């Protein structure tokens, strides 16, 4: 697996796992909120997705790659800023975090495919 595919898989796929399953309207079931919290803020060994992303991004940079990942990072920063409200299950925050998570997945998947 290339470093780009690993980033798309280890971060992109998993941050969007629960986010893709939120209902289009109405309340978000507590079980999905819990899954979203785990996906965003305890992705690997209790690390938030942003920390896992930073680690994998640093590996790319060490390899001499010049990843254009600022947009992904911006989405993850926005997700981190919503953490408390998401953990409380606030609908607007949950939905905003899910949108950011899906954008992270889309960006990382596109970058991995472009480098395949």
C-alpha cells in the first residue's frame, strides 16, 4: 500500500465511516453519535483523527513528497473545534463534523487515486 493509499485508508475511510450513515433529517441516533465520536476523536489508540493525519503527513514529507493537504487539515481542525458539541450530541455540530469528515475522505481518496 502506498503512503497515499494508507492515508486515504487509515484516515479518510475511517473518519467518514459513521458520517456516511447519518440520516438525512431528524435526530441522529445516539449510537451513530457515539460511533462518530470514536471515528473522529479516538481513531487509533485513542488519538484523534487529526493526530493520525499529522503523523502520516509527516511520513510523506520525510519521503520528499510535497503533499497538498492543507484543505484536509482545515477540515480536521474544524472537526476538532466541534469536539465538545459533538460529544454532547448537538445536532448542528454532529452534522457539521460529519460533512467535514466526508470531505476529508473525498479529498484523500482523490489524492490517492491521482498518485496511483
